C-alpha cells in the first residue's frame, strides 16, 4: 500500500526557494549588531507557515539557519539559535496555516517575540557571549517590540496576498 506524500514536488521546490530566500534575507539584507538584528528574513518563514504549516515553516527557518551559519558565518555555529528558529517556525505554522485570523496572528506574534526572540534568543546571546542575562533583556526589548509591530503589519497587509500569489504561480509550473 502506497502512502500519499505530505508534500508534493511543487511544495518541496517552493520550500527550497523560500529557504534560499530566508538565507539571503538573513545573511545579506539585514543589519546585525552583536545582540540586535533587523531584517526581513521572517517573510519566507511566514509564507511557508501560511502555505505549508508548521513542518514547512520549521524546515525553512531551521534549514535556512543552518545553511546560513555554515556557508556565511557571523561567528561560530551555535545550535541554540537553530532551535529557536525551528520553534518560531512551528509557532508560525501552527497559528497561520491557510488562514490569517486576528486572534491567532496576534498570538503567534506574541509567542514568537516574547518567548522565542526576547527570552530564548537573549538567553543564547547571554550564554554564548558570557554576558549577564537581565541586562541583555534591557537592550533587546525595543527590538522585540519593533519586530512585533512589523510582523503584525506584514501579516495583516501582505501575508494572504503573497501566499495566494505563490499558490497560483506554483500551480502554473
């Protein structure tokens, strides 16, 4: 008995393209200071979350983080950041899959920004750089707050439109 594949060939190709876009946006088109980073590498992840759910989004973020860290390093590779990326992808995918709903979207942004970005990534930065955790939080809360606003704007203004456009394009190929 043959099992039906979870992802079609078109879906796998789209996930690969979104992963490549995530690497480019993260490594080349973002601004990074030692404990702050600003860019739009979340866009391919949210698109994967909307189109392919938690597994697709976690793959895009996790594999993109590993590829980016190994091929275009900003320092030594640390798996904690990849864990945070995978968890963020899972949250996006669980709450944004196929439909943008206000309560789920706001919940996703709050969980990712508060738990994953603000607390967990601050812990990893503190751990890898040997700095104190609580002072690290004082410097990172503006970034998390700003990203929360940017994420919500992207979700409510563009996510469904871009997701439908990608679906349309992949169906024509």
